[in-house]
């Protein structure tokens, strides 16, 4: 079992920035996949950004050019730098990790963007 610990959510005005962090403390699993999902009440959870151990990234179209995902393999940590935030980015953001896909989940962190 892998425990994921998230931090960095909060309230920000439109146009502002936030940085989310997620770490898997003490994990010895090879987490090839790490990424971020988000969910708004009543909607399905959607993939926001993902990154492989080798550094390949993928983003949902709505955040391209605004969000950047990165990771530190030695520390089993993944980051999501969110710039030019919009009210429609408001959601609970979840960190996910696994061998090839999202097998393990964080507890979620609220991001609220005010207009």
C-alpha cells in the first residue's frame, strides 16, 4: 500500500497561482505514473496532468499552457504548478500514483478560484 500526502490547496483570485505537492513518504514502490486529477461535485473525476518516471507529460486541453506537472523521483514527489487560474479550475484536486496508472490516491485538496 502506498500513502500519498498532498498539500498546497487554498483560495486564490482569478489570475493567481498555486502550487500543489504530493509525496509518498517511505514508499519503496516504483511509481512510474504520478499525476493529478480533479473533481467537481456531480461530475466525474478528470485527469488534469500526468507525468512518467522518465518525464513524459500529458495535460487536459483546458490547462495546457497554464499548468505544469513535475516530479522528483528520488523523493517520490509530484508537483502541479497552476498559473493563470480561472474560476472553472475550482475543484478538489487529487494526487494519484501507481506502476502504470492511478492505483493509489491522496485524500484530496480543495482549490477555489474566486472571480
